[in-house]
C-alpha cells in the first residue's frame, strides 16, 4: 500500500513539466505535495493515477507498475482531481450508486449511506449534484473517491471551495483515512498541510526541491527564530544594538525584532534588560519559521 515514483519525466515538446523526480509514500503517511501553480503537481498525480502517460521513468501503486497494469492500479486508488468532474443531472445517491457499480461494490445501499455520513452529505443528499454549492460538490467528489475503500488516496486540492467549518470536517475525514491508507494530497492552503502532515514534498518548475519532515524543513530553512518585543517607550537604536548586537531590527518606533537560535534564553535577557532600564513591555513573542516561509524560500 504505497506510492512510488522513480525518475519520473513528462515532457511537452521542449518543456519538461515533470523533470526526473523520485519519491515514495508509505502506508499510514499523509504527505503534502506542494508547489507553485504550473510546478507539475497535477501532472504527477495524473501519471500516478494512470490518467496521463509519462515520457520517462516509472510510477508504482502498491508495488504495481501503473503503465504495465493501469486497470489494477486504478482499483486501488481513490482520486479526487482538481477539476472535480461530476454528472450534474444525477442525484447525489444516484451518482454514488453509479460509482459503486463501476467498482462492483457489494451491499451498495449501505455503503452509499456510510460514505454520505462520513463526508457530511446527508443534509444535501436528496438534491441533484448540479444544485449543490461548490463545497458540497467537493464533498461528493471525495465520497466518490472513498466509496470503494481504496488503499491509496490521491487528493488534488481537496478543500477547495469549502468554508472554514467544512475544511475542519474534511480535514478530520482525511486524517482518519490516513491511519490505514497512503495519502498524497496537494493544497495551496499551507495551514491545512501543517495541520495534517508530518512530511511534505515540494516541487518547483517540475523539479523536486524538498522531501522531508516539516520539523526538519523548518530547522534547515536558513531562517532563524525571531523574538518580537513591543515597548511602551521609544528607545534609540544605539541602546538596543549595544546590548544585543547586530541581530536587532527596528520594526516601528516601539517594536523590535531579534534573530536568535535560542529564543527562550534571549527572552530572559530582554526581560532582564527592560527591568534594569525601567522599560514597560507590551508584548514579547517568539515567531518560529512556518511552512509558508519554507515554501517561499524554496520556490520564490
């Protein structure tokens, strides 16, 4: 129950949409697949699912070569594409019944009811798909991807069009599914990736630029932790620089930013300095490197 790509290449004329990338995602992993628009994320996903033929390299699902046996790999994959293609004239249950029939699922009626409950579709389940909001259409696409209980989930922008409450609900569904499935998903909402993933893969201009745990990416991003101090009083720059050295930046007349590898130690030093000089502290906070900082450093 894994995804693996080896030296994957997709070329359109002279342009390399995906350029010799390799990675592996194991069972029980939820891995964020990130990159700017046009980086090659959707192309890679389409190759893994067998919807697109690669120019070179290989893709495997559960150990099966996608090119050699595309039908068998499709049986093992639940796929929610970015362009969520649905039959708008079908009712929700009717559409899910159609998908269940394609997968030759037994006990279809109970399976459809289970998946409607899981994806929060019950309140809208008597409507035609075309009558649904964008968020609920996205839920129908996710239900269709999950209905045959696939080993591997490939989700391209699964929370697109959802409101904040719906995002939290679908996030929990994906996290539950990730306990015994292999999940690869892309998203431009980096907070969602941070909430769901321990590991991310980042591609830029078709090339792999990062594949690591989030904690390691933050640590190795080259961005030091910042401590931000806001005072009631205006302090001249010479006073701060004399005490804390060059790693001090004046953000506003009363706000200062310090770069440090040990934020807790620096906070104690700042508090000691402010007490000794009768300065009134409004706030003192640490700002650690987040995924957005890492993403920008690697793709800007």
